[in-house]
C-alpha cells in the first residue's frame, strides 16, 4: 500500500475509525468464541466427571463390599473423636434399626438406599435426607440432649412405607466412648 498524501485529510479519519471498528469486531468475535469454548468445556467436564461432593455406592453390591457392608453399619468412633454413622434404608426398614449416638460430639451420617428412594428424617432436628439408590447422602449433626428420637421414612416407597421407621438413641458421651472401646460398630439394636 502507498502512503496517504495528506495524512490529516478526511479519508484518513474514516479509515482509522473503520480500522478501530474492525479491531473491536475481532475482539468481540474472539470473546464470543471463548465463551462458547468455556461453555462446551464446562458441560463436557461436568458430564464426564462426577461433582466433587457427589459420592456413589452401587445398590446391587452394598452387602458384598465397601463401606456399607453389614459389619460396617452403625456408629464408629473416629480417631479424631468424631462419630460416623453408616446406615441403609430398604423396603421397609433401616439397618441398623436403632442408631446409637453420643451427646456433644460432631457426628456425620452417611446413608444410602438398597432399593428405591427413601427418606431419612430425625424428629425434632433439621436432619432430613433423601436416600437415592446409587448415591450416598451425608449430613453433619450434633446432639446436645439425651433422649430417644424417631426416624420415620418420609418418602413414599411402597405399601409398607407407613411401617418404615427407625429410632435414634442419644446417650452420654463418656458412656458411648467406653462402649466404643470393645465394639467397633455400635448400635442400640437388641
Ligand atoms: Cu421407605 Cu417410605
């Protein structure tokens, strides 16, 4: 291209503004392309990887291996002093049927379903989980007072739904810790 004879002429202004316009059109196009790439990446990423807080448990093999085998159900005292409670809901009961927990202790409930959607609700508390087969439902809890609470299934799960309920027994922290010395997994099922 040849140099413009008159750099301050009216043509130069028009050309410059056109150049600026083209420049911004390119920037806008690049931005749009970037957004599309980001959206596609996010979608593919989410579809291929489970989200970090979603935990799965195969309902067909719960009783065979993994954390929900029968000998691992109940309340476990962890090395850090907290308690992990593992339980299963199935038509039409909970295992264990009576869950034993201590007062004044951080507790984590980890519950799953062996067949269909059930509910896990502890009366008088904010604990209310949906148990979906294939997934582990987890919730932190803490109990200040001794006592018994009911644990009814609150999702309709079939003809026996009304009769599906368990119990929670909250006992003194020191007593719980004494019991945990001899028994790896505690419950109050007699
Ligand atoms: Cu289980 Cu309703």
